[in-house]
């Protein structure tokens, strides 16, 4: 999959695309195929020297459910997601 990361560099924020392994959802997680995503001013202002995942708002479809996900979420469920970073990755 293609993932985008943001970091600070030479007085400006840099958004870099990188290839990443397709994650498998763990317990009570879901994998979402992102169809559209946005960046906001806060991400650029908060960019540091270490690259972090870019994008906090996304629209997409649920692609795969991990064990323990409560219905009515289903495969192909379309929604707008607010994504926030955690120390172990990103959550929606």
C-alpha cells in the first residue's frame, strides 16, 4: 500500500509517499481503504524531524474486520473517519 508521512525539513513541512506493508486488523480493529484524505494546518505546524503518518480526516470503505468488531459495521461500509495517531500506530 502507499502511505504518506509528514516531517519538518529546511523550514518547511515535507510530505513523503512511502511503500508500506498492508496491515492486518487486530482485535477490535478494522482496515479501511482510503478513497480521499485531507491534511490540515495543524499537521504542518506540528511537523517534527521524525516522520509521522499524514492525514487526520479520511473517507473510505471498511475493507476487513478484526475479531470482536461490533456490528453494524460490515465490509464495504462507507463512512468519514477521523484518524488519530497513537504510539503504536493510527486509530479511527
